[in-house]
């Protein structure tokens, strides 16, 4: 924490954030410091009151942390469709990982309306216009977003592009086409492969196909990131399959939005976390979760029985139903819930199907990272889109005392930067990228609710991406300093 601006520097750093309480992302105890920022980097840390800059923000009473890394997003389209990223920068998020659950925007073009769940990115299909990752990255870099982004190649997207019928195992020729697409993505700078074997376009893919494709990740150290085949009764075999793929290919695996779904499975996170903790002793395993007891994805009758309540998030033929309970819609129409589901398609929904005790147990597990799984194009989205990070900081850390604020920050900064190989991010130290969030630990809170889900968080004072402010005092600045974070890129 020594002031070290260089004896002959002769020029003040552009900005000093003075008298801050620093949470450096490592889970180490908080400390008081001045932080100098110049260009896209943190130039120095110094004792409170010791540093001078061309501009100064007095951060007395405020927390300064590395910008949050949202490890599980479906922001592929939002990043290149204006790129303002308000749901994210308003929470203090400075980097997102996109292309999750087997769904990437890149890798498919000119096929018209996509099947579920690719329609979560764009029901009309117009945005599926990037045949390669290189083409997508070029579009991003011509019109950068407000946040940084790292990308996964989506297995379901590649299957739709490579196969005439994704309802079966891929043939050798189709596997070769997908392997070539994965090679292209990795050479362009993708950080791994995501799968969503839970969903129809990939459910017929056997473990052998997943292993064959994932072998393309081994040489470059790519990650296998998965929305597993099953998060309910058969969750343990699904975890075992994920671990087997990681071992067979010698790669790290990430279990996405870990949960146990359905009333019959409440409490089973005791079993799943024990299985994961045991595997971590032998192979690299990571996991993330969002801090809510309701999930959200496409609308499907198969999930009605395991949910206590279903709320419609969007519907193409019935946009007026967004935000309404499915049971009320069905009653108004005088039909069964199953018939209402049919009439609403294509559509998305929110499912109340988890146990709060499981949510807290998974969130508090030391290796669990935070990912929003927010769906930015839903008319009435799950509140996780706008509220995930402040909810962990405010509700779970400060109000419920589930873990200290240092641990909460680590779960959304240093831990994911390490697991995803995002070098120079997720830390507050001299030389790191100046991705930073300044927030009030006494008031930080999610304000988005299931009834009113589009609400910026409270208590987020300033957010910087690569040294440039993107959010100040409740408003986006309009700046677009975000970058593509390519696999293996060094600061
Ligand atoms: Zn998913």
C-alpha cells in the first residue's frame, strides 16, 4: 500500500479515488486506501490522503471493489445491439461471460426463427447473423459495449448449424463440422464450450459426442461449461457425466446455475455439494448460482408439475400476458394450464421451484461464484437480470449475514477471474485493469422484484470499465469502453 507514483513521473494520474474502503477481490480483510487510475489501469494504491490526481472522487464511507464478473449470462445480443448494458453496469458488473447453456449467438446464421431455447436470444432469429466467432468479435470491436465480455461456443447453436435433425446423436461427419466450428471459436479467442443437454436441441447428444467435441478444448485450456442434463431427480448422474467429460479431456468444468429443482428434491444440495467437493480434490471443478429461489427459461408444460407458481416472462402471440401468473391466464381463458402453455408459444416463464435453504447452502459454498443468468430480451424478466449482485451484497451478506462482505466480493471478482482465466481482472492492485465499482455497503440493495423487475440497484455510486466511467450516481454515462477478453490474453 505504498504510494509509488515514480519519482520523475511529473504528471498526475487521471483519477484518484480517495479514502476508500478497499475489498481487493481476494477475500482478504478490507483496508483503507487511495487508488490512482491512469489510462486503463490501476496505477497505484496509497495510504488514505496520500495520492493526488487530475480528478478526485472522495470515497469516504464507501466500498471500492473490482468490477463484478457476471459468469453466467445470455448477453450475446445485448452486447452488439447498442451495447449499453444498463442491467449490468447499474449493478457494478464490468465483465460478462456470454454464450452459456449451449446457446451462442455466434456460429449460426441465416436459418430464420430458431428453436427453443435459442429463441431466448431472439425469437425472430434476425440476430443469428454471425457465422463465425471472428465475425461476431469484429462486430463487437467495431461498436464496443459498455462492459468487457468473454465468450463460450454454444453446443446447441453448433448442432442447429451442423445437423438437419438435432433430435439424435451427431454423425461422424456432423461431429467433424462441429469440431471445426469449435476450433474456429477457440482460435478467435473464445474461452470454451457451453452445453445445454437439458434442452431439446442437445438432449439427444450422448456423453461420447460431448467428449469428442470437448477434446478440441484440451490443447488451449478451454473450459467445459454446462447447463446439465438434469437438475432434479437425476442430478447426481448429471454431475457425474460432467465430471467424466472433464476427466476424459483433461479440462476444467463449470456447473452452471447450480440448483436442485422441484419439491421432491428440496434439501438435496447437501448431496450435490458433497459430490462436487469430493471431485474438486481430483480435478478442476467450478460452479455458479444466482441468488433466487425461482428459475427462468422457455415456457414448457414439463416444468408445471415441479413448480409452485409459474409467471409468464414473454409471449410472442400474447405480449399482454408478460408478468402474469399462468394459473390466472388459464382461468381467464377457461382452459387448462397445459392448453394455455400451447397458446402462449413461443414464450418464456419464471418457475418457483427451489428451496430457499438450498439456495443459501449453494451460495455459501466456498467455491460458488455468482452469475445472473439474466434474460435481457424478456418483456417481464426474472429480477435476477437487474438485481443479482446487489442482492448478494445487501440481502445475503449484510442483512442475513450468510458470509462477510469480503467473501461476497470474492465470489463475484477474484474467484471467477481465476476460474475463467481473465488475467488482470477481478483484483484491486497496481497494474491491474481499472475495472472498479464504488458502492455504499450500508445501502447497496436489489430493488428489482418479480412484480417490477426493471429497476436499477440502490447504492451503486460509480462503475469504471478499463478506467472509463460507465455509471455515475444512478445514470449510465454512455461510454463504451468494453473489450473482448480472449482466452489466454495477458495484460
Ligand atoms: Zn441454463
